[in-house]
C-alpha cells in the first residue's frame, strides 16, 4: 500500500513513532552509569556544553541502531549520516538532562512496556539472539528507550489542548476517513524484476479499460494488483485516514468522485487505478483519544526537531567522529552518495507503518 513512509534520513528520527524503529543516541549515559559500570576511558568524539559522547558510547549507539533497524545498517558507512546521529545524540542527552521527574517516571513505565512488547513479538529466544548479535543487553535496550521517551514525554508536557486543536484544524483533511479500492501495477513485477515505467503505465491502462467496461473491481484487483496489503481483499482499504497514504494517492483519494474509476495515478510504488467507495470528514470533537494522542506526539516531535535546527549548533564545541572506511553501495554494487531509506515524508506528520505494502 502507498503508505507515507518515504522521507530523507535527516528528518527521520525525531518522531515518537521512530523511537520504535529507528536510532537515536539514547543508550549512552543513563542515571546508573556510575553504578557498577566499567570506566570509559575511550576518546571523546563529541563535546558539547554540559556533556560529552565517547567513542564507546557512539559505538554502542551504532550497534543499537543495527538491532533496531538492520535494514539501514549500510547508512553507517556514510560520514554525513554518522554526524547526524551524533548531533541527534547530543539533542537527546541535553534535553534529557532538562526533563522533569514527571516525564522520567512516565517514560520508565513506557520503556519497560516497549521492551516487553518487543520481546513478545520477536519471541524470547530470537530477542536474546538478536541482542547478542550486536553485543547488547536487555538493559541497554531499556536505557535506550528510556532516554528517548523521557525527552518525548517532557516535550509533550509543553503541548496544550489548544495546540492540538490548532494543528488538527490546519490539516483536518488528513483525518478524513476513506474506503478506497485500488489496483497497483508496480515498477517491479511479482518476481521482483524491474518493470519499465512505460510498461507499467500500459498495463495500468489495460486494467482501467476492463473496469470501465464494468468488470468487477474486486476480481480485477485479485488478478492484477501487486499490492500484497490489499490484493486478497479485492484491492480494498476500508475506513483509513487519508494521512496514512503518500501524497499523490492521498490527494486523489480526497478528490476523486465517489465510485468513479480514476486514470492511472503515479506514486513511487507504481501506477494505481483507484475507486473511492466512501469518504467522511471528521471534526475535532469526533476524534478518538488515539488520534489526539498521535497529534500530541507529532507536536512534541516538532519541538525536538526545532531544537535541532535552531539551538543545537550553539551547544556543540567539538566533533571528531571515526571516518568510514568504505562508501555504501546500492543494489547494483555501485557507490551510493546519498541514498535515503524509505522512512516517511516529513516530521510534521505522524509516521504510519500499518500498510507498508510494497
């Protein structure tokens, strides 16, 4: 499904949802680091007003990232990416030191729960093996979660109900509930082979022609669609918020007349033939607690992002990170100068991962 999960890596870590899947330098320096912890006499790689990050701590962060998001491990070969991780680490270390006890207490409960959820989801044996593969402990993971969640809780405490309502009103269309069927003709075929854009468009037009002649949409979707998230359901995504989809798909879902077959709609996934079956706008008083909480989290993330953009450079006094030995490569074995992971489209929107599809 064309979920909103593509954005530059420079923006990807500050949202609360990213805490679950991406990396932040949160594991270095919990409040118990002076208790029975081996002395860290490694080189200081980042020095900032109020603290420092050592080479061992930065190595721990990188190993934590590989545990949390192994699909992005190759980015650690990018010096620019490592620098960003280090700067983000300063952000979370510094903001943690300013956080109140209320935020720390709430984060402790959340961190423990998240670790338990991860362990349950992975299975205890696999969870243990995955940690050991990166030379990590369960306490490392808990510390990691605790630091990030404390910062997020502290920032959430600075967000008011009026802030949440104002944010909703500024983009209320994103919360429109839509039921839409679609057929995806991807830029890769069912065997994973690359498909030329013109070939995908040609096939998409053939699908539209069949639908225009009255053939059953659900049947056509099961036969032609290459979206595993909806194919077996006749191409249907039912009662989903518009904000869960990439821009092109979302805009068409918001504007296409009901029950009209669309022309091919291009996204990064391929070409979509769409039919909107229902569409319902939502007012603020009808938002669920979960929806309000997502806006609340988003605004807290934006506060962290704002700190990184406008205050962080004034704090950093020194940065001397280890350099990468080799550049990352793309799937064809050629050097990739700035290849970004698919992680969303901007920190101003909640990250959704429920319908990743292709």
